[in-house]
C-alpha cells in the first residue's frame, strides 16, 4: 500500500475512438486538496468519473483508498464508492424526493438511526443556507439551491474522498466562500478533496496544489 488516497500510474482513458486521457500519473495523500484545472474539453469530468468509479481506466493503474481498483472484484466497488462523495455538475438530485430526503439518502442507505439523520441533515442544510427550503423538491429550487443540496448530500456521510465538478458554477460569491470554508474544514478532518473549476477568483483566493489538464494530458501535478 502506498499511503496515498488517490494514486494514478500512467492512466489512460478511451471513450469510443477518442483518447480522452493519456499518461496520467499523480498521487494525493489523505487530507490533500487539489484544484483540477484546464480548459473545457481537457478531461476534468472524465478524470473525476474515473475517481468516482463510474469509468475504468483503459490503461494504467488506479488506486483508491488503498485499493487497486483494476484488481478489485466488481462486487467490492460499491463498498469503496460509498466512501467517495461526488458533487455532480448537473446535481443529479432525485426529483421525487425533498431536499431533506435527498441529503438524508446516503445516511439512510448506511442504516443510521432516524434521530441522528434528522439532526445531521437539518444542521447541514441550515449550514448551506437552506433551512427554509428543506421540504422543497428539486424542481422548486433554483440552480444555486440545487447545487447546495448536491454539496450537502456529497459531504453528509463524511466521505474519505470528495470529488466536485464545478461546484461553484451556480453559486454567488458569498455561497462560494462558504463552500470553501466547508471544504477547508473537511480537509482538516482528513477528507481528500478534488475540485474541478473554472472559477479563477476562487482559485486565486484559495491557493492549493493544482492538477492541470490540457487535451487529456497532465500539464503539471502537485505544483
Ligand atoms: N461519454 C463520452 N462520449 C464521447 N466523448 C466524451 C465522453 N465523455 C467525454 N468525452 C470527450 O472527452 C473529452 C474530455 O471531456 P470532459 O472530461 O467532459 O472535459 P472537461 O470536463 O474538462 O470539459 C472531450 O473531448 C469530450 O468530448
Ligand atoms: Mg467538465
């Protein structure tokens, strides 16, 4: 075992005929924070999907949370995935569930007692400024509100690895700053975090090592 929460060794990803990622090697330690940067089409979302176990590398070795993903039996992946939180760019909230129930879902799947769920989810939704909106369904929420529900859902289970795809895309400046406070706190508690973004302002305000992609290749890592 390498000790890194995320380790890629010469990873490549093909989607159909397209070479989406090429020669990606990087390692991120426990509690590490990385910006994931690069122009549109560079491969940021694809890299996050690899780290979220939605895709498997076409070549190379991917190790997550100490496990060699390529060597792990398929049956072992759901358990690994439960330790990974993802904020999707398009939110992917369940439309028939309220904001509260969307955020509660990971805790319910983990079999947490309902009393604890009520307290934790209420507190988290209040923290992201949605105390008055907990009973709303996604269709009744603005883009920014849906994004904050998606963030709350991704972090409610204290994942070991948190992935976020353009998580400030629909947030105003104050909300984006609040998200960064939350991520900083999680990172200090030991969560490893990767955030893909185009938000230059927030990157400038929160200097951290960056993984930079261009045309599916690493420009530099751990800068
Ligand atoms: N499912 C897919 N089918 C076809 N092409 C894809 C698919 N996913 C990604 N790609 C291609 O891979 C490249 C990288 O895309 P993506 O990872 O979304 O980049 P980014 O998030 O940096 O904008 C793009 O050229 C995109 O068209
Ligand atoms: Mg993308």
